[in-house]
């Protein structure tokens, strides 16, 4: 029985990383990859267009206004495209947000490459401030012909408490006069 309990406990910890690896390999769950480094200059396929739609939502307890500036765009596979998302912190406190992307259909995740994205880093925003955050992406020319529409959605989460914890973890850099 003890071995069974230990095995279940170990499986519980291994499940999330195994699931992430499975999703990355198969493209299931719409998880997009990290920063894409273009190794060869691909020419745009001007004979073909793909519609890319953008959605934005807030996670629980996230009071920001968050939306795509452009809701939909037609792109030629292989061309670098820049769009922006708008964020506004209506609170009286500075906050930190983190966007988590998802793409559908999930088969398209292997062919959607972000070269610059606000989702790569946490986004601090002062009280009452607003900003436009850029997204630069390339739809791979190898995207299967039957995929004519991709939907990229972001969910924005409040990371203010986690950011405060990591800021307070840094050692105090002030020194006294006695050394």
C-alpha cells in the first residue's frame, strides 16, 4: 500500500510536465511556443491568405481593460505581421499582468511563430496607465491548406503578488556608513 501511495504521489508531480511535453509534441491544447528565431528568410506565399482572429479575456480578479487593437487580419503565410493589444490599469495601484496564449485549431500551433510578444514577459502598468503591447508573428508557409483561419486568444492574469514576492527576495542593496 505504501508503494502505491508513493507511486501516486510521484505520478501527480510528473503529470503536469508530462502533459506539457505531450501538448508540445502533438500541438494539442493550443499552446503556442516561445520566441521563434527565424533561421531562413521565407518568402511570403502571396497566392494564399489566412485569416487570423484575436481574442482577449481577463483571468479571475484581473480588473484591467484588455483587448486586441485589431480583431481580425488577413495574412500571407511567410510574412512578418505586427499587431497590438491594448491594456489599461483602471485601479489606484500599480499592477503586473501576464498574458497566456492559446491558438486554435490546435493543429495550427506548429505553424504559428511569435518573434516578439508581450506574453514573453510580465507587464507592469502604473495606476491609471494604459499601453499598447506589440505582437509580431509569422504564419509558416507550411501551414496545411485546409487551415484557413487561426484564432489566437490571450488570457491576462494578475501577477502583482508574485512580482512583489520576487522583488522582496532580492537582497537589500543599501549599505550603512560603517560598511
